[in-house]
């Protein structure tokens, strides 16, 4: 048989199956385009000359990895829908006289056609859109630079290699199914699984336990450090739980509806529920994947948009004052000399100094049990997150120096101030090691704490140094205690003038060999904006990729169910069901489970909200209201898009069923 015949048959097959092939091919092209653009930006050597652009290459390098891994999983998964739909076609070829090796040649040419088209179109669109995407990136990051598109052979090679691996795996998967199937099995391949599945109680319980475990980690998380360390475990548990509950739980849910006679024995219910029940085993995975991808879109978009819009908030959280000097383990004499040098520089520059804050404190990593703070071996181990806290010890004099207010504590009393505004210390006494003090409760506002620490922390204010030394002795492990000092300064100056003033103060301190380091808020703005802009750019790409995958799975789910239901509804019409009644049944059937992924994704997002906010605190973002508003808007917009996708894909379903 001529090999040109295989090539012609392959081209003819692709044309005849364009309803299924075109969405898959468009997904391949879109994936290639996004991956090629991300690789090209990551490889752009011109970014090396721009201050702050290192964040772009770091984030885009991570984006290359994430998009690459996701592309492999997504396109292989999408190909499985095509293989199922085309089993009958290959069975006909077999019966008409073709051997399996002949069908394999047809599969090979089809794979080559799709691969070449996807690579050429994806890279072509990537080249056309690169400059636009790069301009968007530069706008988001606030960096300045003019770059035309420069073609990198490494970007093309990496993209071609990724696509080649994906299509090779898809081709081998098709061969494997072809090899293990007989002609009659291929002809009836799209009908496999047409028997009522059993509701597996063990799987439902396993799903509830794993998802509950993920929810528990998210809800009970106490600090940003703990959230960061348990993030991937929580995501894995919720992902596994979602798969199990949709696979086994959806079957149990449909069986419960079937047992409800008032609901089930209605014309628009019993037909749809029966049909879904028989094929739910194979469709539940699609629903679970839609749910997981939808959750990914909601979280990625809301977090990245919130970070970018809240650059000023993050900057002020990370740098509470315009200019700040920090020192560790400095003696009081050194501190006073450093303050004198700073004041001399301020005076020489004739700077309009508005406010200064002198913050001195001892800090320690401790364990906590109720109202007792104590040192243990686990206190210094960051891997032992739960139960690990930080404490800051201050004297009344330190408090007055910091706030300008007088705090008169009775002997044997300690003022206790939780670092977070949402925490409270509800005990009458506080214990440090083995000694108890009367607890005087105060709020973080009284100490002007920004509340952005990555671990739970508590401030303890003692009467004098003598009591602090006693507390240190009781605490034990004093080698882990450290004294820190920060001197905060705010001026009535423009952003450029703040940077200039801070640099001159830094020069004066450096000339005097002062120990410590000086931070200028506005000096760090370009780097922070570059980082968050690059993160938003990455979030847009990943969000679009997840959204494309969600739409793709929804479409194939509708098409697959349309073909599965067509014969059944044709039979129902022959025995007297009207077209209006058929549409009513279809509508009830689709709505019964179609919006479950969206509802579950919203629940996942709501539960993950406090968990993700604690992680955002590590990125110096501490505005919970803005994060809540951004997440809510993202959910509403995504729900509108989801409903629109449902309306569009439902038309394909109706069209197939009514043919």
C-alpha cells in the first residue's frame, strides 16, 4: 500500500473529524505560543542591562517550567478524548481490510500534520505577539527599555522539543490502544463503561478524609511560615480529595437522587439521571479536573492581581518609614553615637524631619503552651513550625522611647501585646520559663505594630532591665536571644529627594564605620514593582492556560456526552417524547452536575483565603480587605465566563443530540 495513501487518508480523517480536531489543535497552538513567548523573554539577553530585570528572568524561568509541565499533562489528557471518539473509525478501517500497522501509519501522519501545524502556527503567533507581550511586561514592571523581537534558536528548539515529546507520547498511547484492541472492541470503544457503577463507600470516605485534611491545614494554620511549609501538602490533599469525591461521591449523589421518588420520577429528571449514572465513572474525572483548574484560575489571578495593585501597601509594610537604619547586638553607647551621626547628617542637609521612632528590643524563638513561653530544642528548629513563636522583650523605657507615651507597670506585672490585631492574650498571668508575672493586656495599635511578621509573635514589656534579665534567665537558651535596634525616619520630601537624603545619610554612617545597614523605601520601589509586575505577567499567562484547559475539557465533555446521549434520546422520541420534552431533559441533565465544579472551586477558594493571605504576608502584603475584594471580583468574573462557556458548549451538545 502506497505511503502517499496513508498521508491522504490522514488528511481526509482530520478534515472529517474537524469538530473534535479543531479545538484540540487550537489548544496546541495556544499552548505553543505561550510557551514560546515565555521562553523567548527568559532568554532575552537585553534584560541583563536593566536594573531590577533579574526578577523578570527569574519569574519567567519559573513560568517556562510550570507552563511546560502543565502543557504535557493538559495536551496528553485532551488527546485521550480524541482517541475515545475515534475508536469506531479505526475499527471500520480494520474491518475494511487494513492491518493494525496500516492504521498506525495513518496515526503517524495525523500526528505529524498536527505537530507541524501547531508548531508553525504557535511559533508564528508567538513572534507576532512577542513585542506586544514584552511591552505589557515592561508596563507592569515599570521598567524602561526598548526591545524589538530577537529570534532565539534555543527558544525554538526548546518549544519544538516539548511539543515533540507530547505528540510522541500521544502517538505511542494511540498505538498501545490500537494494539490491545480487537476490531469489534474498536467499533464499540465509545460505548465502554455502559453499566451502572457502584457507589464505593471507601472511596467517598477517603475523599472526605483527604479533602478534610487539606481544609484542616488551611483553617488551623497559625503563621505565614507554617502556611508556606504546608502549602504543597494542603494542595495535594485537596486535589486527591476532589478527584475521589467527584469519582465516587458524584455516583453516590446520583444514586441518592434516584432513590428520591418525588424527584426521580419526573420526565425531565429520570432520563437524565439514569444516563449520567451509567457513564459517570468515566466523566467524573473530567468534572474533577474542571474543578481543580477553576480553583487554580481563581487563586492565581486573584493573588497576582492583588499583589500588583497593592505595590504601595507591600512597600509600606516592608518599609514602615521612608528611611530606616537597622543594627543588631549594638551597645547603648553605639546606638547613641549612631543617632548622633544621623542627626548631624539631617541637620547638615537641612531636611524637614517629620517623625522619628527609636525601636529597641530583644527577640527570641520560643515554644508556647497557653500562657507559658519557654525555650526547647524545637524552638530553634524552623522545621518545627506548629507551636513555634517569636517574642520581643522591651522595658518601659524602650516603650516610651518608641511611642512617646509613659507606661507605669506595677512590680511583678508585664504588658502583653499580641503582634497580630486578630489575636488576643486572654490570660491573667504570663509565664516565661518557670516564673509568672501578672499580665496587663494591650493591643498592637498601642505599639504601632504593622502586623506583618511571618510567624506568630508577642511583645512583652517589663518594668526595667533587671526584670528582663530575670526573664532571660528563666527562659533558658539565652544564646538564641538577640538585641535589635531600628531607627525610623519620615521626611516631608518628594520620592527623589527621599532617595538622595537617604544616600547622604548612608554615606555619613559609612564614613564613620557605623555598624548596621540603612534602607530607603523609594530606592526599593523599582525592584518590588518589577517583581510583582513579573508575577502578574506570569499569573496572566498561567491563568489563561488554566482557563483554556478548562474550556477545552468542558467542550469535550459536552461533545462526548452528546454522542453518548444521541441514540438514547432518539429512542425516547420514537416512543413518544416530544422535542420540547427532550430539551427539558437535556437541560435538567446538564445542570445537575455541570455547575458542581464551579461551586466546589468557589468553596476551595473561600477555605484557602486565610491560608493564602498568610503566604502573601511573606511577600509583605498585609491588606486583607483588598485581597478579599480582589478575590470576590475574580470569582464573579470567572463565574460569568463559566456560564458563557456553558452556553456556548451546550449548543454543540444540543446539535449532536438532535442530529
